[in-house]
C-alpha cells in the first residue's frame, strides 16, 4: 500500500508538472506571436514613414523642375534637356531609395544626403551654407539624422519661399546636434505626417527635436553621442549659390 501511495503521488506530481509546463509553453507561444505582430507593425510604420519622406522629397523636386522644363522648352531647348535629365536622375535615385527603405538599408549616409540637400536647395533657388564637425554615428543614428535633414529640406523647398538656408552638424557635450535654418516665411509647415514621422524616428535613438517658425524656420535635432559607429569626416563651411 505504501508503495502504491508513493507511486500515485509521483504520478500526480508528474502530471501537475506537465500541466505547468504546457501552460508556460502556451504563454510563451502567445507572447512570441504578440512580439511578431508588434515587430511587423513597427516595420510597417517605419516603411510608411520612410516612403513618406522619400517620395515627398522627390516629388517636391521633380514638380518644379518639370514645370521649368515646360516653360523653357521653346526659348531654351538646351536648358529644357538639362532639366529633364535632372528629373530622370532624381527619379532613378528615388527608385533606389524606395528599394532601400523596403530593405531597411541606407548606403548613401549623411554625407551623401548633405550633398543631395545642397543640390536640391540650389536647384530650387536657395543659397546653401553648410558646416559639419567630425562626429561618430551608429548606422541607426546616421539614418535618423539623414532622414531628418531630408524632411527639413523638403519643407524648405515646399513651403519656406526662402533665399538662404544654413545646415550645421556638430557635437555639444554628450549630444550631437543638427540645425537647419532658413530665412523664409516661417510658420509651421503644412501637413504633420513628416514632422510626426521625424519625431518618432528621432525618439527611437533617444533623441529629441524642436522647430521654431517665428523668424524663418529652424529645425534642431539632438541625439545622444557615444557608442561605436562610423566617423563622419569634418567638412569646412561650404556655400552653394542658388541656381540662376
């Protein structure tokens, strides 16, 4: 009888243990499914933000260039051809950027985005000055700052009606700061999706941003410095005149 009681006790304990394990496994599977759903949602939001920034920026450049090409088609055929070729180049770059956004990869980096900003602003008739101090950025930080610069430049081209724009990237203590300022009409840019996407993207890297439209328009983005990353070379002050 004692042996039977011990055996029954062992069987009971084993069944209880199996039940606990099965319940924990179900909870783990449910948690894993929730994590996968949240990850998929976050990825869709990232792609949506990136596509908004990329396509909004590209269309803001293509539309005025196409209009200019149509205006000068008869009076200045060579200028018309040059503008159409520029539209073709920008369109091809946009296609590559959209593919990059889908895959989550950024090959151009901040220096390439800065060069693109200079070309776009100059082509829109805005004189550009830029200064870049030597800083070190992780890939995620560089992507966040690159897209913040792109959104800022898109706002200048679309809404500012500015003559000049200044871009500055520097380190202040334990923070890295990006400033974009113009001398345009100021105010808050129309449409909030771009700024909302920028706020979310900067927050993901522990940063913050503020904008001021009382005297022209100014964007200031600040992110934590530190961590192993790719060093960006310093770039002395460079002024790019507006295109005639």
